[in-house]
């Protein structure tokens, strides 16, 4: 019997268990996908640390890129995705019937289901992203176009669609992000780096990245991806950052600030950085990391616009792939962001990711 490995989270704050399960035929309506790369997201770190409650045991992970091995018997002729295709797998299962789904925003479905919530001891076992195989509904597969390296594609497989959906919500609120002259990105993890790329390609003149600590290699990559400058708060005070951003904008402040750090303390600073009628886009606060005091009168007197966004849709994944196709000049630099580990080495991968050693930590298939 053919088997494959999966990394199973059995308890929070505990190492993953590496288990082997039989590789079974796909159940009706699903495909079996063989791992190429599977990113470790900040959300996964939050889950492992108990900041986002889920039912355990589980095979978590939601940034799975792989090659389709099989559909249910006879199903391959019914779908646009075929056996052999390389795909991004989304775990989100919107209901299609709620107010948000019916209004064209199924990323914020109020009855959202996920594909990685089942017990891994229940066949077909490989329900999530941290395994050598994954099973997913065929509707949850998005084909990666020929010419895109799938491992490179996995670097921003979550951060890219997440950021694009945030900007799409801003557009729906009549916030023209592309018309900004000065934008600030708080944090240079995957979401922050993709925001830098997107803002730059939209034509924003000044894209200032603000981080908690300067890291020369990461900061150089951010500049290479389009940031006009990177400012570390370990070297420059928050007040000095605010003054600098105002100097770039004729004393007004940033047109747009993107919160991508996940640190609650970034929020009060973000509000202060904005000009009157500025837009604060907040995809980064994805777990309960504590409360902060803000000055709510800033929202009132500056007439600020605040857009939160936590999920993305298949439409956003397609937009992400189109972005990569349109900007081949970015591919080499994106590849440099990935730090690969085998599934069997997931505990080391999580340790390194949690310590901030890597920009993008990912599990990859054995060669």
C-alpha cells in the first residue's frame, strides 16, 4: 500500500506529529493533489500557539500548491482542471446563500466552511496543507498558468490574494488606492511585501515600509521589490516617522496605510500617519494579540476610512496569478524569499518561522 506523510497538530504549544496514512482514491467531488510546496502562514503560527481556536487533531495549513494526481473515476472530463495540472488549493468553502455571498463578497461569507477541519484519522486523511498529499473539492482548485514556477507561486499564495482582496474592498468603498502619492506599509512579512509590490505597480510614488526592527537582507529585498525606503522603529522614533511621512506629503500625511505587521501597537501609529480622509487598510490583525488604546477622535476629526479584510476568494487567487504573469521581472526576487523544509522537518520549520528567521517558510516535496 502506498503511504504518505502528514504533519498532525494534536495539541497547542506542542510539536507536530509526523504520521503516515494510506494514499486513497479521491472521494466523489474531490481531487487528490501531490505536494509541490505548502507555505507556513502567520495564521498557522497563531493556531499552533492557541490564538485561533480549532478542533484538534488536525492537518492545518492553507497555502498548498501541488499537482493533480487523480479525480474521482471519470470526473476529469467534467472540469477545467485536469490530471497533471499544477494548482493552488483554497480551503475556503463559502455557503453561496448568505447576504455576503449573494452580494458578490463570498470571501466574507457568514457561514464559511473549510476543507482542513476534519480529523486526519478519518479517510482520506489528508485534509489540509501540511502533508505530502492533499484532498480538496475540485471547485477549490485554481490552475497555475504554464510558465509560472509553482514553488515561486506559493510564496505569496495566501498573502497575494489577501492583499488583493483588501484593495478590492477599498475600491468597492470608492477609495482609489492607485491614486495615492504617499503610502505606508507597516510590517514586511509576506502581506507587507506583497503590498509593497502592488502599491509600486499601481504607480504610487512614495511607498514607505515601517518595521519594528531593521533587518538588512529583508529590507534590501523590500527595496528591490519597490519600496522607496524602509524605516526600522528600533532606529527611528514613531514621532520621527510621522514627521517624515508628512514631509513627503506637503505636511498632510499618508494617503493610504496598510497594516500588515499583526502587532496591535501598529494601529495607533497607523491612524496618526494618515492625512485627512486617508484610508487605513487592515488585513494584518488576524488574531487576538492584545488590546491597545487608540485616539478615536482621530477617526472623527480626520474623517478616516478604515477597511478590514481577513479572507479572499477564488477570484482573488486568479487575480494574483494574473499579477505574477504581468510582472515576470519580480519572479527571481520572489524565489529568494522562500526557505524550503521537508514535511518531516515541520517542527524545525515552525521554530524558524516563529523566530522570524525566514521571510517565507514552506514545506516542499522530497526530490
